């Protein structure tokens, strides 16, 4: 067979794969947004470093997972240095694929670990904690979305350390109110939390198609109906495409559902593959949202660029139960409603 184009006819064909690709070292790197100055955090030292190491060791020794690690929370050193941690149960990977979340996605997760409730209780028992947050991945593969397993984890911790207040950061349980009722029945929970994450208009942009603001809102509303004695809580991210007015509207919707506590914080993209950051509101804007929330009737709010739904969760609870509590939450605007008074009591800490 002759080589080359001896007859003058046009030759067509595909480039060799190796010839069509630019070497990784020469590829253009996506431009990373420079973070504003108010995102600076400090690492623990001395006694705080020792507490951080103890918390880390307890998590590792008990084969547990924390949302602090899985979600790459910027406050991990601050919280762990304080002896606080948010434990994640029901697996390391989620059945949903929200565009903001750093937690991995899997269609069919491994079976639930039946020893997890006791392992969690062992870890909590070995740490100097006042308030425990248990968070979960979505388990759409299970008939009850994991409600029974979550209940066992809560009960195991309470049985071991009944003096510790417990907060559950729950999934939407696929909107299953029967599963929710089973979960909350006779539960020793102090706080039932579920995050709406973003304003209603951005559901399809930010969250998995199986999640929605309306479904999340109904879970929160029903939780309060089932257990009026339990404090309900939710969280909003900013910087995913919303407007200031939409944040205010979302707060009204949450308050109408009798949600007691709210947190507002800045979204930070975990990687270049995740949803890009739309904006960085000035820190003063978080103070405005905090004041508005209290005027709407929320019992308490933590609002600030570095605030996450579980950041200093015990502190926010204690402030809510005792408006004279003078503990501080660096980097956040914290407001709680003043008991037996129509006017709010500001407990704002200075931004660092």
C-alpha cells in the first residue's frame, strides 16, 4: 500500500489521541477567587492544640467520620480545639449530588454499620463535650432514609452521657413524615436541624433534584408539630446566586414554619468542579440579617462569613436558653431574643 497522499486527493482522519491533548503541566489553570481579608483563620497552639489532637485521635480510634473533615470545614481547628466536633453517621458518601457539597456521592452505599451507635457513644464518652452534633448523609437507598439508625445513634449517646445536649442535623428523609415521627418519638434531642441551604429559586442550581426548599420546609414544620419542645434549626448559604432580598424572603418562610434558630454563612467552593462562588457580602451585611431575623421572631441566629450550621452549635443553644450568657463566637454576629421582652438582646462578638 502506498504511503502518503500520492494521488493529490484530500486525506481525512482523526488526530491520534496523544497528539490532540495538551500535557497537564501546560494546561491553563482555572482562576481561583482570592478570598477577602475577613476569611483569615488562626491555627491552635498550646492547650488548644492538645485538645485538637485529642479530638482527632478519638475520632480515628473509634473509626468515626466527621462532617468537619468530609465537608472540609474552615472552622475545624477552632471547633476541635474547643473539644467540639460534629459526627457524621450512616457512611462517608451520600446518595445525592448537591453542587455545593464536598461529601462524596454514591448510588448504592454499603449497608449501615450496626456497631456505629456504640462507637459513637464511645467517642463522645472519651471527650470533654457539653453539646454533640450528629449529622447524616442522605440514604435514599433505605426505606426509612436511615431514620431508625439515626435514632439508635442518638439514644446510644444519651444513654452513655445523659447530661450532654444533643443536636441532630438531619436529612429531609425524602419528605417521609412517618419516618420523621418515628425518629422524634420519645427522642432526647435538644435540637432538630435540617438545612434548606439556599433560597427557593436556586434549588435546581444548588441542590440535588430530589431536594427542594419546600420539602425541607415541611420537614422542619412537621418536626415542630410533632415535638414542640424540641428546638428547630436551619441554615442558609450566601454567595450561590441569591440576592439580599431573597435571603430576607427565605428567612420569613422559615420563621413561618416555626423554625427557632438560623445560621447564615458564606459558601466556599470545595473545588473547581463545584458550584462557583457568586459573591462575598461584606461582614456588616451579616449583622443586618441577624437583626432582621430576631425582629422576625427567631429565638437565635449566628451570622457571619465563616459560620456553618454546626459551628459552635452548643454555644448558640446555650445563648438561646440563657440570654445573659456572655460566651463569645469569634467571627460571627450572634443575636438571641431577650426573654420576657419584645426587644432583642444583641450578643455580637467582634469580627476577627
